[in-house]
């Protein structure tokens, strides 16, 4: 029986009176899949409930932050306890030191960290730091990679901008992007040519080590190592934007998974456990450039906010604590990663069974699922994502899954996430729904 979404429709038209597009972030408006966005009223564990009371298994998880799922008791308790002691002081608290210690312990290549309030602030500040430290101006990003909405980065961004078809946004002055070079992801020759032309003036290369904003695209074997070698040879800093991949693809992020040592790392999402946080981190010699230790200015009223620190600290401590109760000494993270693999293995089996062409895979607790226009196509970059991804078919699949109680990213150019609150039952129910949905869109 079709789900009633009447209340979401009402709330959306009311929201549009007060908020541009009725939302506070474009991708939430469902332009990538059409129809009315679901207004969510509650989340608990792996589930969310919309304003009409419909329940869904959630694979968006606030776009990655909720590694433990919604309203995890330990996170809620930590927030309640801290709130009762005060929500913000604008002064140092030991919570910031504690979270920094845990982050640096999980990512041993990092020596110092600065907390900010979003991933956008993290990448914007890391690039300013790279320019301040190197004395150079140019920066390099990759088509299809998204690093937040700072002016200098809104050129051929992935994610929301790709979905909205805005290759670069109005309001971004030429001067802001004049020093931003764009290269092709997974193409070492392309960036080598760029360095040959501009090498001495490139301050930094910023990259999503696993691309999650054009759908899920893994680095080709040797690609990240190639970027590391090239940037070192030319004296440019390598910045890993691990806002999404940090503590999601592996306990030590992509840098831990593949043993790459970037000069700077951007973090966000998981380290805030659902509260607004971002961070940029790196070698002490570089981070000592940041005010007040050094001359590079960056500041924030709510940076290191006690509530966000408490939620992030509890999330990381809970996710990576050895689960001594289970025989296989698993961690909550390890369980979620196993389920992501089970999900995408299952999707590959369903693609075989139904004859629908999919490109699907997982890295740790992150996964992707492209609907391909024809069998045998392989998406390895933004150009191939735009060429091969069947966004119409994805949209039909998305709504067929909503109908069956599963909430996926409302855009083909996004990644999905599993939490430690998901279990075998959720994965089995999701695959059963996917089988029906694939048969429906195959024949429909
Ligand atoms: P925020 O400013 O949205 O906290 O972080 C920006 C950002 C930076 N770097 C990476 C790799 C990111 O994925 C993001 C933000 N991710 C999107 C999801 N594709 C956030 C969702 C949204 O824009 O509403």
C-alpha cells in the first residue's frame, strides 16, 4: 500500500515560505530524485521516522556522522551530562584536548589538530594554511570531488553542485577561483601535466582519498601513492579531505587503510557524532603556522564546542573500543563494515539475478551503488560518472525503496553509510526490498 507522505508535503510547502528551497542544504530538497523531501521527526538506532509516521532503515545517517546510528544511548547521555554543565564557554575546555588525543591516536600521521564547525571550514582553513606555509598560491582539486562551499572550491564540485547541474556557482568571483586548478580524478598523467605547467606555484593538492561526492569512486591502485610522490617532488602539500572517509573507511581513515602520509588532513562528520564539527590536522611544523602559535589567522566562536566534543569523543570511544564480549574481538566499527560488505555483495547478486547493471562496492562502513546505462561500463571519474550513471533509473529505485521502508541518499552522486546499529535483520530486509525494487524498475 502506497505510503502517505501528506504531512511531509504540507511541511515542505510551509518550509518554502521561510527557507530558500525549503531546506538548509540543497541535496535535502530531493532535486536529484524528484518528488517531495521526507521530513524526519525521529531517529533511533538504524531507523528514522518521517512526519507521516513511516519508518525507514536509514543509510544516509546525516551524510555520514552517525557511525553509531541515531540517538545512541552513550552519546545522548554524554550530551545531557554536558548540557547540564553548560553548552559553550568560548574558553578552552579539557574536552577539546581529549578529543584531539583520540583523533591523533587513531590517525598517528597527525601531530596537531584544530577544531572548527564544519567540513567547509576545515578545507578552507587547510588551504589557507597550505598557502601560508608554502608561500605559494595555486591549489589543485579534482572534478567530482566536493570539499564544501568555500568560494575557491566551487569549481566543478561533486555532490550537491553536480546534482543541481551548477558546474560553478554564481556569486563566486573570477578572482576567487583564478588560482584553483582542476584535474581529473584517477588520472596521474593529467595531474603530472598540470604540475609540469604550474609546479613551482602549487601550494597544495586537495583530494578525497575515496571519492564520495560523485557516488562512490575508489582510487585506482597506485593513484594515491602517485599523488604523494608528485606533490613531494614539487614541494606542494598533499591534503587528504577525510571529512567523509575519516573513521568511516577504516579506523585510521583512508590514510591508515593504504599507508599514505598526507601533509594535512581535513575531518568532520563522525568526529562530531551528529553535532557540528570540522577539523584540520597535520604535522606539527605545519600546524604551528596557525594563530596564535603562528601568523595564519583562523577563528570560530563555537570551535571546539563542549557539546560537539562530548558527542564526538563518545562516538569514537564507543566505535573503536575492543568489544571483548564477542568472541571475534570485533569492534562496533568492524561489525558495521562487515554489514556494508554483506549489503553490497547482496546487491551484486541481485544485479545478476535481475539483469540490472549496477556498480556497487564498499570501503569500511561506506558504500556506493551506481545504476549503469549498459553492462560492462566502469565508473572511475566524474566524467565517466556523468556518462554512465543512469540517474533516472536511480531515482525510480530510490522511490521504490522508500515505498518499502528503506531510505537511501536522494541522489545518484552520493555515497551510503552503515552504522553499528544496523544488524543482519536490516541488511536482509534491505536486500529483500531491493530485489522487488529492481524487478519493478527493470520491467517498469
Ligand atoms: P560540511 O561543510 O557540509 O560539513 O562538509 C563539507 C564536505 C567537505 N568534504 C567532503 C569530502 C564532504 O563530503 C563534505 C560534505 N558532504 C556532503 C555530502 N555529500 C554534505 C551533505 C550536504 O551538503 O548537505
